[in-house]
């Protein structure tokens, strides 16, 4: 497939590879890539998209978003994530 003129460059969120958008796969962390209004997507290269687990993750994406994945420093995100997971496991017991 040929790249079109002005093809935007994107970065794979899994491996960091930079590639033309036309050769990437859209990834919608909120789960519905078909609703496009006022939405921005992340991208995966074809090999990473093939390796992606497509099984339901029981609210994992929502949890990552609530904890600030990609929006705050790694240490701060991990602390929030582990605190939230520990609190949820306490509630289940």
C-alpha cells in the first residue's frame, strides 16, 4: 500500500514505533471506535495490534483512565492504581 501525500505520522502506544497513520490501527481505550465525534484515538502498529488480547477486561480501561494513565507521572499513576485495586479487593472479601 502506498502512503498518501500528507499522511500523518503516529506512534504505536505499545512499542513506540513511528509509522504513517494509514499503516496503523486505531485503538480506542474507551471501547467504541465507531463513535468518532470529538474523539481522539491512539494507534497500534500492525504487529502489536495482532498481539493484542481482545478478551473483555472487566472495566480495566475505565480504571486506567480514572487513575490517570498517560496523564500523570508513572510513580503517581502506579500508586493510584495499586491503591484502587487494593480497595476493590478489600470490598470483594
